[in-house]
C-alpha cells in the first residue's frame, strides 16, 4: 500500500508538472499572436521557460545557416534587467551575434543534448561569463530542434538550489512549442511582408489584377475594375466583364480568353476597355495559368496594363512615317517631272544643268518653308528677297519691293516662291535684271475675291527692257508653272504678258489655307 | 501539236496588241500639277481621252456625274482631302481604277486594299500597263 501511496504522490506530481508544461505551452501560443517580431516572441518564450523552471535569466540562440556559429535570437527581460543593473551606463542593448560554438551552450549544440551544470565554473567547457553578466551559479541548456534537426539552444541560468532532472524534462517538453511558435511567427511576418509588397506593387504598377477560376469566373482585385469601368463584381462575373470591352474587340477577346482556358496557355491581348465615362482606352491584357501538381491549370492570374498613350504614340508614328513617305515620293515625282521639262526645253547642257539646279534649289527652299512652318506663316517680303538673293539680286535703285506685311500660309508661300524664282531667272537671263537702266518693281496688296475670300495680289513689273525677238519665257517651264500649275494646284488667277519694256506678271492667290489631311 | 500551240500563242499576242486604249476615257485625279500633266501626256499618247485632270474631290465628283468614264487613276492624298469619296463613287458605278500614291497600301482603309496601287515615283510605262490591265487588255503580273 505504501508503495501505492508513493506511486500516487509521484503520479500527482507528474500530473502537476505536465499540467504546468501544458499551461506554459498554451501561454506561448496565446501570447505569440501579439508579438511584433521573432525577438519579442523569443523573450516571451524565455519568460515562460523561466517561470516553468525557476531560472533567474535565460537566452536562446540559433545556428547560423553555415551551422558553425550561433546567432543570438533573444535575451530574456529578466536577463536584460540584471545586465542593466550591473552595467548602468549604456549597457549593450543589442543582442550579440555570431557567437563561437564554445562554452556550456556550445557543448549543448556539439552534443545535441541537454546539459545541467550546477557548478558551472568547474565544468570542463566553462569559459567564464562576459563583462556585466551576473555570476553563473547553475546552468541548464536544452537543444532546440525543428523536425528533428538541431537549430539552436535555449540556456537557462541560476535556479535557486540548482536545476533538477524534472526542470530539464519540462524545458525539453517546452522546446518544441517554442520552435513551432517562432516558425509560425516568422511565416506570419514573411506573409505580412509579401502582402505589403503586393499591395505596394499594385499601387505602383498601373495595372489591374485578377484571378480567374477554371469556369472563367473572375475575381477582380480590389476595386480597380470597378473604379475603371463602373462595373461591380456581380456585373463583371461570368464573362460580364466583356460588356466593358469595345464592341469591335469583343468577339476576338472572348475567343482569345476561351482558347487560353481550353488550352491552358498564357495569353497576351490588346483590347479597348470602356471607362465609367464611356471613353475607350487601350489595355494590354495578360494572363498566365497556375498549375497544380498534376500540372493542369487550376486558375489563372491576369493583369491589364493601360497602354493607351503608347498606342496613340505608335499610331502617330505610323502616320508620320506614312506622311513622310508620301511627301518624299511626291516630291521625287515632281523633281522627275521638272527634270524632263527642263531637258525638253533644250539648250546647251550647261544651261540645262543650271536651270535644273536652280529649280531644284527653289523646290528645296519651298519644301523647307512648308515643313518648317507647318503651323506658322511665312513673311512674303522675306520670301521674295530670299528668292532674289538666290539669283544674286538685292533690292536697290533698279529693284524696288513694296507691300504690306502679309503672313503667307505655307502652300501659298510654296506657290509664290516657285513663281518668283522663275521670274527672277528669266529676268537675269533676258530681262530687267540683265539690262542696265531697266527697272523691276515688285508690289503686292491684299483684297477679297468674288466669294469674299482673302487673297494676295502680286505684280511683277519690268520696265526699260529692249524688245526681244523671242522671249524664251513664253514657251518655257516658267510660263507653264505660272499660267498652268499655279491655277491648277493653288487656285491662283495669273496673267503673264510681254508688253513693251518687259515682263508683267500678275498673281492673285487665295490666302485661305484649306485644311490638309493629317 | 506543239507547233499549233506556238502559233496560237503568237496569234493571241498579236490580238492583244491590236486592242489599244485608243478612245477610252480616263479620269485623272491628282493635285500635283506636274504629275497630273505628265500622266495626261503619257496616256493621251496612247490615244486615250483624258477627263480632267482634277485635283479636288468636288471637281472629280462633278466630272464623274457628267462625263462618261471608262477607267481612272487616283492620287490618294489630294492635299486638302483624301480621295475616298471619289473611289466610292467609281466603285458604285463599276468604273475600274488604280491608285497612284506615295502611301503604302496598309495606310488605305480596308475596303480599298484590293485596289491596284502604283507607288510614286512611277514610270509611265508601268501606268500604261496597269491601265491596260484595268481595261481587261492585259494580265497584271
């Protein structure tokens, strides 16, 4: 019976101890929720272990990835209090790192086994204590293991009366809970960090994100889709989001998505989406399947990026290239035509070359004017002076230029530039600019035509030129340009006469710039 | 057999050569005077009767309304407007036409992509061949 009573006492003691351990484990998991870092959780666990074993202070350390040193994870609050008392001015507040695998705690790691040393100074592994450390009178070290693998050590110090086997057992039973709580806390922190990353990414990246399940049901992220399209989650569900796709893109979009689902393939698709105000913008939609272990897609992740501005730029660039091609090819065709006409007019090769070069230069000048002043206007007086200068003539006694300020639209400038060039060349060769004593007067004014449209009337009058038997200008390129091309192409009214004393040319040109396409 | 085939081929050649553009009425739409004028000269030399040339959409539409036209050449960009309304009218009347343009085909609207197109600067021989093809006198190669 005695033995039974003894057994019963033992049993009760064991139960009480087990109960204490369970309560301690409970406390760890309960309080773990509130810990903001793994170090804070470490301190909490140490406090629980101290309460359970009667230790005065404690620490825990973790093996570095290389497993050759210990990284101090936490020092208990009680230990910090003792340190601060012993070391009042600015005791080291940081948890030390990279401890060598020596001393009593090192022995626990090396042996992967618990160690009780109730006379620590006499232990063969004793290395003493660092400055500020309270004198160590007893030591209990317990290995920390995760899934059976050693990951660190918990060290408890100074139990009144020394550590007992039951303290070791209690600490060993607590250790897995500590490891699990720490692991859980780290996973939670990592998750929170990645969640933060995701949220920040979503704010930074101008994209809408979604998740789609096997049946094509969409789960749009946050409220991005609703913010853009005005569709709520219910409206967007079950392919309802296609309603926000431009009608012209809808069939192709649905087909593309269905193909992606059917074939488990990623998709990339450009599409116009209607915003809540009814305006369409281009989006690049991309979607990738997520696969389970059997490697069939279980759901899809998708993102839609606003590429509208890029789209407009691309479109504009395409149109610019097309426009450039059009202009270059057109002017080449004109140059070809001018060349044939210059050659057909005949004359010495040198003269033909001279004429052609002059016309090419005049064309180049007017082209420059047209392209450089696409939005602005050309000053008529400057235009005339430039053309005269190109044949080596400046205004002076023999040449007078007079007229009001007239800003010419580019096409009018093109026409007048070419006409003035032909008149000037003719004049230098046969007219007022060749004969001493002859005069050239260039004048202009503005008025309205029969429909009241504003136009510029320019007259080129030569005086004092001896009569020529044949004026080449009558049949040449210049005549065709002034009498045929200007009316045909620019809607001008022109008159070119060879009166006594020289050439007289009148040009009436509309100033109204009709809108050119593009 | 071989000889007869060769003879037949020779005869065909002679026949197509015999059919000329003479007297066919061609509308030229081109806003650039010198290009229009060159086209007119080249096609008149083939005996064609040139309607126009004109450089504006409104003028072209008036001519289509008033004049009989067998075939047409259109510049795409007429400076102040694109030639599409003219193309539409010609298609509606079943008048064959081709584009003479500085643009590549892809810039044209979808419904005009099948229209034959010569890129500027063009050779008058190429234009004549294209016009003959439109008149059913030659195969386009």
